[in-house]
């Protein structure tokens, strides 16, 4: 059975940092690409960061230079280190695992950036 579980969200002040984690099980984690998406209130879900099974990374322009995606295949976990957070980063953050036609999603973790 596939499980994808995000954690690490919370309330942080502007300029602060958070690290999100996504623990996966039930599939061959190391062969999958992993992505972080986010959905802000009243907006569509957007792709934030991608890491392939060969560790190639890519970022949305809005977060490049502030966010870092990484993975630990030994722990079946992907991380999103978020620095210099802004109120516009407020959203529910979702983890996604993909390989060909397989797509697995977590339930999301909420990040609120506010003073």
C-alpha cells in the first residue's frame, strides 16, 4: 500500500525558515521523481520544486534561490528547505511522486507566513 505523508508545516514569520518532509512507502522510492506543489487560498495548485531520480533539481521562478529540494533514498524521504519566507508563500504544500503514469500524492501540510 502506497503512503505519502508530508510534515513540517506551521506558522512562521516573514523572513523565517521551515523545512518540510515527505515520507514515502509502498513503492520503489529511489526510482521515482519527486515534486513539491503548493496551493494558496483561491488559487490553482502550482509546481514549486522538482528532484529527479538522478538528483536533478528545478524550481519555480518564485522560489528559486530561497527553496532547496533534496532527497534521502535511504530514508525514502524528500525535503523542502524554505528560507526567506514571504506571506505569498502561504499555502498548503503537497508532495508528489511520479514515474511514467504513476502519480502518488500526500494530503498536504499547511504553511502560513505571517507576523
